[in-house]
């Protein structure tokens, strides 16, 4: 009888399986042995594509960043492009929250992350911002987007009404959890609008 054909192991399959595992169970669940089991292969075969677990995590992070839409910088004025990009970035991170701590560390050597940084930074420079200020804006945007994706403000409050009897201004805090998506999204959008409006005003005043 012919031997059953094995599915070809590729970088893409490894990244996909690792991403699914991280999404489902978190970064701590990922190991070379667990990943090999998920793929139905022997552990050593993974090393033909990735030298370490850290390389796989980097590849997963880059694959997530590759989903962010940066096309706005080629078609829109910088304020609108910055807003649309930030919203796309946050939406992608919301789909993959467990990889956010890795992305919060910066682009490192990841191609998609560096391409995204190039698109944002390049658009700001072309819009007339100084190199230093464009760097500051890029950093600020990363703080806002990744920070909003790292955790929920609304879910940080307990739902027990008795807890807040000593804190009269927090009377409605127990209701935040029930509406956490609207609260967190509203806070992000408000911050984004204020940030971009403020930057646009500074540019109009010639402060770049």
C-alpha cells in the first residue's frame, strides 16, 4: 500500500497554527512541542523553518501587523489618513489581543511592522512635519493604539454596588462592565479625535 501523503509543512502553516494557538490560549501556551502537536508533525521539523520560538512569535506579530490597512496614506490628507489607519490598527489588535504585548515593544526587525512605520512616518514628513516631530507623533500613535488594546478601562471596575458606597462620584461604576465595549471604543475615538485635532491646529500655527 502507498504511504499516506503528509501535508507540506510551510512557514505560513506554522505561523497560522501559532497565531490560532496564541489567540485561543495566550502567549504562554505556545511551545515548539505544542505547536508540533497542533500541526501533526515532529518537533524537529519546525526548526527547518524557525530557529527559535521567539522567531515564531515575531512572525505571528508581523502577520498581524500585515492586516492593518496603510493604504490611506497614499490617498488621504494626513489627518484623515492617520485617523483611518489608527482605527484599522486598533480593530486588528482587537482580533488578536494576546499578541499586543509583543507589538507594544516596537517593530524590531519585522518587515510588515517596518513597512507600516515607513508609511506613517513618510506621510508625516511629506506633510511638512519635522523629522523629530514626526517621530514623536508616530510614538504617540503607538501609545494610544496599543495602550487601548492592552486592556479595558471599563472592565477594571467591580460590579458590586456596595463597594462604591464610600465613593459617591463612582456611583455608576458597577454599570461600566456591561457597556465596556462602548466605553472603551468611545474613549479611544475621543482621544484620537482630540489628538489629531490638536496636531492639525499646531501645524496651522506653524508649530512643527
